[in-house]
């Protein structure tokens, strides 16, 4: 298995190059963006983006994950057709639901503008389509093309937002820049990869229904699990906005964006390669312990340094880079740094639940995580106290998660 290490690193570097470009530009312009918008505008946009992120998970039914397992052209065409159909239905439901809730006077949606409410479905569809197209690239080992598409989309988002904010568009500039960049990234990916055409009708046909039946584990177990995971990742932002106000939500949004950067830059790149190698090893020998151990060591080495820097110097760094009004975000980052280190390690390795067919374990863990998040942010206390309790509870759950994923990599039966 040692001969696979150069291949592992070659693929990681390719994916990392694209991810680095995709994340470096938004981070590079972030100090300018934070000086051109207020924390409350950042908070409202982050709420819209959070809704899109959660809705996009539901829109795919997690069927894009099955793309990695099915290499036959006709099966992959059917997968695209299924996702495009479910994404379209989800987009319509989310948009109409958001508008109806706003008209009904739901307090949480009063913070969103009408353009944000009317475009949440568009953002959902574009995100779901991009995720599925990138999964198609992974299934064919086309890491370079996927990387270029990510860079193109991220660069368009960063530059469009910066220009629109400079012209005085405010929160609407953040929204419009995001949508333009999503569309640019999707068009770039499809032009380079040339995935199969995927027409769909008003109702799913027999091949689509058969595909859903064949991969029912993904929408029965992986979908609820990943939907909960996406919701939990955004739930602190939603609850902070409701309890502590828009400014606090904006501060937390910046904290979340900066702390997630190492995960997006490095862990996600490792994940794309781990997906392919874990499936190959599991099919060959009945487990993927070698790929798991090697990936675990890589993640620890890559994540330790940035986490220590954030833990030690976050308040000073945030104040210097983003402006004095954002120094409080650095205080939150200091509390959350240990949690994001564990997140950096555990997130890529969670794919082993899909490889071993143990999606139900992941679902049970996500339910526990959801309950913990509600309890910690629902408890009385200051913003810093809520974030500290959240960090402690989440970190303990991640230790359990790593233990379960290691057992699954050995193909052991783990009671759910």
C-alpha cells in the first residue's frame, strides 16, 4: 500500500491547488469586504447563505455521493437526472415557503430582504448542481478540471462582491455576487467536464425511480444525517441572531468563515482523495484501515499548526486584519479553535460510514449533535458562555465520532 502514497499526495496537491485558489481569493478580499459592510449586513447575508447550504443538501437527496460508486455512463446520467429533478422541486418549495412565511410575519425571516427571500431557491439549485458535477469529476479522477472550476467560481464571487460593495450596493451586493459566482463556477465545471445531458420531466420516470430504490440508503440514512449536520452547522448562527441580535450574528459569521478556511482548504482536498482510495481498498480487501490511518496522520499534521495559532492569537489577528470592529469575532474564534481542529480531522474520515454502508450510525450521531446544539445555545448565558458550552459538547461528540469511524474502517459491526 505504500506505493499508493505518491499517488495520494499527487491527487491531494491537485485538489488542494483548486481549493486553495477557491478559498484564497475570498479570504484575501475579506479584510476589504469587512470594511465595506457592517456586521449586521454580514449577518443577514450569512443567514441567507445558511438557508441555501441546508436546502442544497435536501435538494440532492445525497444522491451525488452515489456518483462515486457508479461509474457506468448511463447510471451517472440517471443520477444527474434525479438530482436536477429533486433540486428543482426543492428550489420551488423553499422559495414559496420563505415568501409565505415572511408574509405570515415569521420573526426570523424579517431580517431577510425580499431579494434574499426570492433568490434562496436559485442559490439552492445552483449549489446542488455544482456539488453533483464535482462528484462526477471525482468519480473520473478529474481533479484538475474540478479545481479550475472551483477557482473560477470563487474568484467571480469574491470580485463581484467587492465591486458591488464598493459601488454602495450593501447587503444586496453580497447576495448578487454570490449568485453570479455560483453560476460562473457551474458553467465552468460543465464546459470542462462535459457530463452527460440530463433531461427531466414533471415526474420521475422508471429509471429514476429504480435508481432511487437501488441507492435508498443514501436518502433514507445519509440524507437525514447530512441534513441534520448542515442544519447544526448553521444552527448556532440562527440562534445567535435570534437571541443576541444581528451584530452578534455577523461577528459569529466571520468567525465561522475564517475557522472553516483550513477545513475547506486542506481537509476537503484530502477528502476528495480519501473517497476514491477508501472505496478501492474496501472493495479489494474488505476494509480501508490503511487508507484511514494514513489519512488520519496527514490531517493531524496539517491541522495542528493553524489551530494553535488561532487559539493563541485570534483576537489580535482579527482586529488587525479585519478592523477593530471585528476584534470580538477573534474572541469567539479563540474559544472555537479546539473544536475546529477536531472537525478538521473527523469530517473527511466520516466518509468511511458511506463506504462501509453504516450510514445509520452517522444519523444517530447527528441527532445527538442536534440535541446538544439546541441545549447549549438555548441555555441562559452570554454569547461567550453559549459558545464555550457548545465547544465542549461538540468536542466530546467528535471523539466518539472518530472512534466509531475507525471501527467502521475495519468493517466491524458497530451497534447503532
